[in-house]
C-alpha cells in the first residue's frame, strides 16, 4: 500500500493534454486520421486526451501540423495508414477517390466513416457515404460512426452534448473494436445493425426538430384561429358597426388576447390523450392492446405541447406587463379621468371589479408558476435527478393543478360576460368561452375517473387484470385444446 500511495494522482501525460481524467493505458493504442479539417482536429484532440496515440495523414503535413495537438503525429497519408488498425476517414465524399492509391496499405484495416452528406446530396445519392466508401475499398471493413457528434462536443466532452454514438457495420468484430474506442472517449456506442443502416444514420443530423413539427404546426394553427377570431370581434366589429378604427390593437392587444387562449388549449391537449387512453382501457378491459396510432403519437408529443403552452403563457405575462407602458393605456386613463370629472364623480370604486381583478391576477400568477415548474422538470438534467414517483407527481398531479388554476383564471376573467348580450359581437361568443370547452371536458373526465367504481377498475387493469378472465394454455397432445386460441 505504501508504494501505491507514493504514486501521483494525476499523470504527467494527462496534464499535458486537456486535463481529462480518462485512464491512460500502459501501451497507448494507435489510431489514424485521414483529413485535416475542423472535425479531424477536434477528433485528434479528443483521442489524445483519451489516451490514444494519434497519427494524422495530410496532403500537406507541414502546413497543418500546427493545427493539431502536439502529442499527435502529423505526416503524409501513406505513412499515416501503415501501423494503425483503426483509421478515421474525416473527409468529404468527393475526396474519397483520392485515397484509391492507398488501397494496398489500407487492405484489412477498419475505416471509420464520420462524414455527413448535405440534404441535397442525401436525396441525390441512392447509397450512403459509408456504402460508397466500402465500394471503393472492398478489402477494408467500413464502420459508420461519429457523424452525429459535433466538433464542439468532441472538444468540450460528452457532458456538454449527446453521449450516444450510433454505429453500423457488416462486421461484428469491427464494430466491437470501434465500440471500445467510443467508450474510451467517454461516449456510448449504439449498434444500428449492418452497413445498410448507414443511410438512416446519416439522415439523423439532417432532421430539424422532428418531434416538434406537429406540435408547432398545431400551436401555429391555434394562434392563427384565435388571432383572426379576436380581430373580428375586437377590431373589425367596431369599425363596421360604429366606424371606430381600432387597428392599433393588432400588434399588442390582440396578440395578448390570443396567447393565453393558445396556452390554455395546448395545456388541456397535454392531458386529454391520457383521458382518452384511460377510457379506452376501461372499455377494452385490458392494457395489453395497442392504442391507435394517432393516440400513440399524441401521447408521445405531450412534452412538446406542454413546453409550447408554457412559452405562450410566459409571452402573455410579458405582454401584460407591457400594456400599461403603451401610449394607448395612458390615453384611456386620461379619458376616464376626464369623464369622471365631467360626471362630477369624486370617487370611482366598483367593489366587484376590484375583487375580480385581484383574484384573476393571483390565479394567473399561480398557474404560470406551476407551468414553470413543469417546464423545468422536463429538462433532462433535472428529470434525471428525480425518481419516477417524484417525476410523475410533478408532471401529472401538479400539471393537472396547473390546468385547474388556468381554468379558474379564465372563469374569473370571463365572470358574467358569457351571459351578457353586449359581448356577443357579430353573434360570436366571447373568446374565453371557446377555450373552456376542451379543458372542462378533461377536468370532468378526470373527476369521473376518481370515482371508486372507475378508479378501482382502472387500477386493476393497469396492474395486469383482464376482463376476459383466466388465460388458456394449450397442450400439444390434446387436439381439442389445440384448436382453441389463447387469450394471453
């Protein structure tokens, strides 16, 4: 033990690199890199800090040597591919043919293709870059990997980016060798199958927020609908009936009236699929049947819908704070004061309106605060620190509390306006009455499922109980039983 205690905690090799605490093996394995671009430089730096001996092949080593870490050897391409068994090809597809002169030296080696096509190239070529590289070098084993990792993530470490590295190849041994390199660099390899999957792997960086497309379009559609609806009621109707121009409301006032409607409906759409799924399970009497595709996709997009709801609610709060700063609000306050003086009213105080606005604002703040908690806990860094019961309590219980608070906030805002004829402009009901439809259905359904007759049955179904009763097992020697179908 005394000899072990005399050893330094951090080796000199690690101090000379980027400070990574990865364990350096006694004999550093050698890997090669073909290319001298930004990704090649970041890859070399990460490999060196992970304990590998790196040799870089460049067409002009004297010019590019200063761009790489001092521990990396920069030489000509022919010299760089002699000793390493694993070689990273960090070049564009159009430069692959320039390596054909190295076919003899590359024979039997593992080529790791890290390239990414552009969207136009992906559509134009029917084969992936990795498959094209494999066709040029049939004596080599090609592995597709690291194309979803950015140069910044390689420099800063996997803690600042996605740790997963999808990889595919036709040779299991080659994938195993590259997987060891991936783990040594601090990443997590994900086997995507044979090299035929390389086209799918190369399409991953080309996707722009694929899980947000439907929720964003839905939010945009709701915003457009409510904006047009509020424009007709608050701007167009006074202009047509009385000739008053209120088009100044379009930039702020109409937008501020629209945002809470969108936030409220989106929040209710987060919990509506759960209600539909529970009703479907009660009707079927089992949890082992798949939901319809539309409901399954809806359930998977609840996080995006919730975050978009929080965004609209936060924007509504900011717009509301900006309203008193506008010139329109100042004019309205002055006009109200003049009318009060002309009417000889020294005191203007409506007790009901004061209480309504105080309760309305308080409920709005509480709803926004609860939504903020839901948004924060949806972050992976926060969600990973919570156990399942804590996460479920925040997202399910507190989320439903946020929906109830938002409903009370909306009802307090509407008060008795839904029963006054003057608020039905162009025979259109007030906007808040439209937004109450879906949330009230969700709240009533949730309250219904809390009844013992429904909650107990739903709890039993989710614990594995089935309506049809016991399962039937078949014995091969019994022909009569063999004709029956099992309910399992």
